[in-house]
C-alpha cells in the first residue's frame, strides 16, 4: 500500500492516524533517506498521546522512552512508546548492551528509524514504513509482516478511503462540508 504526503503537516497527520490504530506489542520500522520525514512521522505518532511533548530524534542516545500510561487518548493499554534512531549505531550488538530486548515488550510500541543498522539483532517488524522523496512531498509505502501489522494497514486504508470520499463529495458540491447553501440559515 502506498500514498502521497504533500508536506510536513500531512506527515504528522499520518503519524497521528497510525497511532490511533496501533496496539501494545507492535514494532514498526521506518526507512528513508536523511530528511525523508521519519522523525516527523514519529512526532505525530507520539503527540497523538502526549500533545505537549517535544519529540526529537534520539540520534545520540539511540532510544527515547515516552511513558503514555497517563495519556487521555490511550485506548489500548499501552504503557510506553520507544523511539529508536539507529543511524549512529556502530554494531548491532550495541543494542544488547543498552538492554534492547527489554524495550520490545507486550506493553509498548517500538518505532525504529534506520533499522537496517540493527540487522541481525532486531526481529522482523510487524509493519515497515518506507518514506521516499516524491516531487515536493513524500511517498509512503507500508508493508505488513504479521497479523497485527496487516490489521493496522487495513484500518489505515479504510480511513484513507473515507477521507478521499469526503474530499470528493466536497469537490462535487463545490463547497466545504459544513457551509450552508445560499439562502439557507
């Protein structure tokens, strides 16, 4: 499944939508060149639970822990979101030294940027997201590897169809959805 994200706002919105459909125990790997929008997508995901939180790439610390137990929008009994950035990882074994296996638990979602750097140590993800430059925006491709990942992909696809239908209806009627027709009040 693939689609286009026009700008940073669209990437954040996609991250928020993704978060809505994720449950605890899900592992998502993010691929893309530098500046492709991986951290921006993660920011949208995390801020859907913790709106006031500043999200930065954990390039030097390798992992950032976000406790979401007190988040208002947490229907899936999720306790933690772990954001990994493995760009500076010298050897996949370094993940073992930081206690990496403890992060991949049934009460957390792990979002891993540059997972290819942890190849051989990381398990297969539930969902892979590839971000590629396309014109002035980004092309996003999703690939599911587990039933959990397929469920998330299907929900995103369903939501995307609903949004497209709403946009088409608005364009068909030549006005915004809640704008009254002339003469009506």
